[in-house]
């Protein structure tokens, strides 16, 4: 029986939507659209616009930006983990 190697690329996500977007990217773009719901809250317009721009820029960064072959959402989680974990300091003479 012949054995064939199946090519499997673990560095790149599978592009499901139109050959351009992965499922993760589509979900973050849906969060950008859902963040527009902030405009239905009864607060001042400038505060609503500021919150919308902040949330949408974060979600767009999570969807499309890579830093040294690491997706930005994973990079952001790693930064948060580093900031909040207990650090061990050693004194050496």
C-alpha cells in the first residue's frame, strides 16, 4: 500500500470566505459591525464616536495585523499575560 504525504500548512489560516478572509477575520469584522450599536446608547455624540473608533480599530487590528508572524490578537493576549503574571526576581552578586 502506498503512503502519500498530505501537505498541511500550519503557518497560514485557511481562507474560507471568498478566498481572502479566514473565519477568525470574519468574526472580528462582525464585531466591528456590532460595535456600531454604541450609537443607540443615550450619551453624547462625541463620546459615542470615540468609543466606536476605539473598538473598531482594536477589532480591525485583531483581524489583519501580524507582528513577526504572530497574529495581533495572540500577541495582545501574550502582553496581557506578561503584565499580570507574578515575576520572579533573583539577586546575584
